[in-house]
C-alpha cells in the first residue's frame, strides 16, 4: 500500500470523529504554539535590549565614584588626560542636579540638569536637532549656555525654535544654543529627552555642585573597552588607595549578561512548553490504543485477506503521525499569529519570529506522533487474525 493512500485513509479516519481528534491534538497544539510564541518573545526581548545598548554604545565604560572626601574625588583634567591613550577615544565627566526648577515665560517645570563637556553627546549617541553642541570655549569661559532635550524643548517652546532664547534654571539665566533629537528611554529607564545639558564648570559654579560622580568613557572599538577598563581600574585603585571606592560598568558586559539571562529564562519556559508536547503524545498513545481495541475485527478481516504485519503497522503509525502533525500545524499557525499579534495588544512587547525554531517545533510534534504511536501500531500489527475475528 502506498504512503499517499495510507495518508488518505488516515485523514478519513481522523476526520470521522472531529471532536475526539481535536481533544487528542490539544496537548500538541498547546505545546507547539507555546514554544513558537515564547521563543519569539524571548528573541524579541533580546533584540530590544541589544538595540537599547547599541543606542548607548557597546564600547562604553561608565565610571562611578562612591566615596566621600577629597581623597575620592575625580579630577576633570586627570580624566581628560586619558584621551592621550590609544584605548580611549573620548571622555565626558558629568555632574547631575535632579529636580531643578526651569522657568520660561509663564511656564515652570522640574527637569534634570546635566553638567558635562562637548564629548558627551557623541559618546551617548545623541544628535543635535537645532542649533549647536557645547564648544570647548563654553567650557573654558564657563558660559551659561544650555542644550534642551526634546521633551524639555516641547514643554516650554512647543513647535517654536528655542535657539537664542533665555531660560531660568534655579534662578540663573542660561541661553539656549541647541536642542536634541528625540531618543527615548535607555536601558535604565532614564531619558536624555527630559534633560538639560550645560557646561560642567558652569553647573559646578552656578549650582554649587561638589564633585564629579560619573564619567562616560568611549573606546575606539568594543575590544578596546576591556583595555580601557583595566587602565582606569589601575588608576582609580592607585588614586583612592582602594578598589572599593568606585564602580566600573562595562556596557558590553551588561549586554552579554542581560542577553544571557533572557535566553536562560526563554529556554526554561520552552522546556515547560515542551512538557505539553509530551503530554499530548501520551494522549495520542491513549487514543490510538482505544482505536486499536475498537477496530480489532477490522484488523482481523484485513489480515485474513492478505494484509501483512507491516501494512497494519504503517496504517496505525501514519494515523498517529497525522494526528500529531495536524496538531503541530495548527499550533504552529496559532504561535505565528500570536507572535505577530502581541505587539499590537501590548506596544511595549517586541517579538521576533524564529522560522528555525518554528520548524523544529513542528518536526518535534511529528516525532512525538511517531514515538507515541509506535507501541499501539505495533500492538495492532501483532494481532492474530483468528483472535481478532473472534473479538467481540
């Protein structure tokens, strides 16, 4: 008997009891759809995390001083001297003042003010929308100039061009020299869109800020960031006479750690989903054993007119595979549909459909049919014609 004929016979048998067939396939449907959906969510999340880190730059090192007192203060000139080393491309020390009162005309809001230099925007991959960046002269002469994040500019000026206008920051007048393009939140949840950038020394003098707490370091390449990290660690350990007064945060290491954690969680969820496939396989074995019992006389008749053992084996095995294959196909379609639909219902959720994993999930469902259908098919093929014909 040809395989195509066996498949047609199996389809007729399966479709003759649609409800029973659907309930049998349910475990396989849930398993395959869960695997496809969970993997797409995991890969989408990993890709979103990678993009957020890429927006900050994976060749970025963040230096944070934790100690108090002059012995643990970072010196601006000392930090800038590191740009003479080949493993350092740009350095931007920063000072931050949160909750500053910003006034323009009759509008007043609270925003974060960041004091830094002209390298900062290049390091954090932010672009000027209108006007200009900070200039070395602004640092040298401690100019009261400011660059507005897109949210700040929209709050105070709407669609108007704010360049050249004066704003009041905690009682000090600053002239707007530029605005930033919208960037959105970074991996920590903060956003440069709601930040006002001023020269570091202007921030220190006007707002009585103490010391440099955070410094952004950019390396020429991703490989150089590890050299820069080691050089900076040696310098800070020598300066602070300890290796506990500072923290070095390597963006590339953070990206790898977050991606690994996401992949681990996804793999665990997929392992749970695969249990549904195994449960579905047990359901297929159960229903095939019942089918063999119900069709014992049919088996006896077929054997008595010349059907060989392999014909009976293949017939019931193909039926099991058809059930699992149809369940896998339905689960695959549901999983693909959910992968594309989730971002519409939850805009913050990103998904990325993996065709390879989807194919593997479907093939695994077919394999489940083979494994769990083999025993009932083998049992049917071993029935003696005389015993099968006597079965009541």
